[in-house]
């Protein structure tokens, strides 16, 4: 019998190696981007967040925000380090209860190194304590935090979270939310979902909001200010909370006359898109100087400027349509923006039919006829417009033209079955333009590749039956109202 003898130092080294899990030895930093070609640094790799718990304190007078964010996540690979997207000052990070080291990099990256490597498939609790002045922070030369006379607002697309909470900021990683905000008495805090409770103590009031369905990070919103809040229920029973800044001035009446129809419009949209997918409805109008609106989940953000010319129900239709197309079913990547905007625009055309102010076909004919073949409008490809053209008017109008072409090709029965069935097939998830084409072909039983290529991907004006008409179509009665919402697309950069 032969024996092998080891020196004590060798035995000690071997025991240390045995004590290190195999996953730790093979772990690596998570990617600093989720893989979106339009925005390579947005989102992060290596984990999925299931829930955000945000406990905040905000002082309107100074725009100072203090917060503790607790993220519940699961790793998708072995991680030695991972990133979050964030801009404010971080005081402490804990991962699974233990202090973690952290550093910043790039324009908006927070790099976190836990004490122990994280194995693939692990549940992870991340706690970040932070503070700062959101209005003082910029990334890539812009801000998504809007300072107002009585507070501040976080609302923008494709990014807004960095200015008020650390996140995996991409629609592919949706999560539920609890947002608890402490503000001075006499000031309100508005967020997504349902208001669970309010409590007051020593001059401060805390508002506790909950979003119980998956929500993309850019759809999370926070608005602090002095609001007049109205409540009610839609005819279908969904609770409605609307909020109007107390200093909207001449725009106040038109804003209310539009947004107070939220319940009615959501019930009408449900006839086309299926049951309303969330347990809360509403809208809010802070006194910002922005010119756009945004489909923040359950409670869209509206700019006062959108009501300067009077009531604007077609805008409300657009943002509420996004609750299905954009919020319930979110893009797989930002190149799939047509899934959001083409459908919300088409909902405005359907509303025009409903109001007797021009059919969708009449609007389509008008849009087609008034854009000459050499108009740069036709060079933008709604199915993959590029980051610089993500919110180009062609994504909306040419995108809606594509839907009218699809409707004409397959008939109303299959077309409206697709509009409703699509939102159920991909409910609370993500999908791409290619997924929609596949689904449309499944429902209709037709090969639709040529149609989708012509209307969504070719950089030229398609040949359409309307081109043969000798007389230009009249402007539909609804057109001015629809066109007045065009700067809803001009996001604050």
C-alpha cells in the first residue's frame, strides 16, 4: 500500500479550493446592457427583477429626494458583479443582507460587487440607500426629471427611472411595484396603480401606491406637487384617480373635460382590445413645461400644453390604447416601437369612426394622398426606424397605414380578432414586430410577408389603390384634432 504525503500548506490550499462553490469560481460580471442595439447601455445582464419596493422622502422646496430601494431579483447566470441603471448618490448597498461594494461607471451605471458571488438561479435581495437632487442630474445631455413650481415629475421614454430609483431599465425586465412617498403636508404624491393608504405625522404625509401587475421601468412614474384629485369608477367598475395641478390656469377646463372621460374611453377600447388589463385607471396633469404625453401604466402623464387649444379626447384615446399596446404587451426591443405607436395611432382613427368624424379608411386615404412620394416621411421604416427616428411621425401615421392595409387584406373579422387576441397571447409580457406578423398569419391563414415588408420596412411610398384616384380625398373632420396630438411624440431630451 502506497501513501502520498502532503505538506500542511498544500493541504490548507486544497481545503480552501474545496470550500469555494463551483459557481463562484466560474462567475463573471453581468453585462452593462441588456442587449438592445438601439440603446446598448440600457438595462443590464445577469438577473431579472420581480419587484421594486421604493420608500422615498421628497422635499419640493429643494428638490431633494432620499430613498431606500429594495429589489427582489433572480440571477440568470453566475455573477461576480452586476449593474443597475441609476444617477443619484448612493450611500449604502446590501446584497442578501451583507454590505456590498459599489462604484459608478459610464453615463448611468451603478456597479455592485456582492461579498459572495451569486449562483445562477439564486433569489437575491438588493437594498440601496440613496439621495440627491434629481433636477441636477443629466445623462447623455438630457434629463427625464421635470422640476415644477411645487415639486417634480419623473416621466419620459425610453428612460425615466434613473432619476428616482435604481433599476434594470429596459422593457424586457418588467416587475411589480410598491411606491411609498413622504411629502410635506398639503402636497400630494401621485404614482401608478392603487393608493393603498395615506398617513400623516409631524408635518409630513406618506402616500403608499401599489402596482400589482408587471410594469416596465419607463412606465413607472412619480409626481409630487399640489393637485386637485378626482376619484370615481368606470362603468365596468375600474377605480379611476385623476390629478390636476392647481396652477394649470386657462388649460384647466380643457384638461378636465378630456381626462374625466378616461373611464368611458377605456371601456370603449376594451371592445377592440379585450378587457382592461389593470385594476386602476386615471391620468395626471402636472404644471410642467413639456409638450408630450406618456402612457405611464394605469395613470398616463399629460402635458398642460396638450390642452391649450381645447379638449383633446383623441390624445386620451392614444395614451389609454397604450395600456394594452405598450404596457400589457411591451416591446421586446426598442426597434419594435411600432407595436406601441402604430396601434395607439390607429386607435385614434377608430375613435374618429366612433365619433362620426371620419372613418379609418378615410383618414388613411388622406394621410397617403397628402404625403408626396419624395417626402422623407416614406424613408422611415416603422418596423425598424432606428434610434434617431424612434418617435418620428412616420412610426405613427405610416404605422397606422400598415394596420389599415392589413385590415383591407384580411377583412374586419380576422383583423379585429387579431387586435383582441394578440393582447391575450402576450399579456404581461413582451413581443416583437415579427411575433405580430406570425400571429396575424396564424389567425388569417394568409401569407403576409409582402404586406408587412411593403408598409413597415421598404423606404419608399407603397403603391396603393388610393393612388389611382383622380380627386384628392377631403380632409376628415377629425384630422385637425388628431394632428394636434403630433407633438405627443416629442419626448423631453
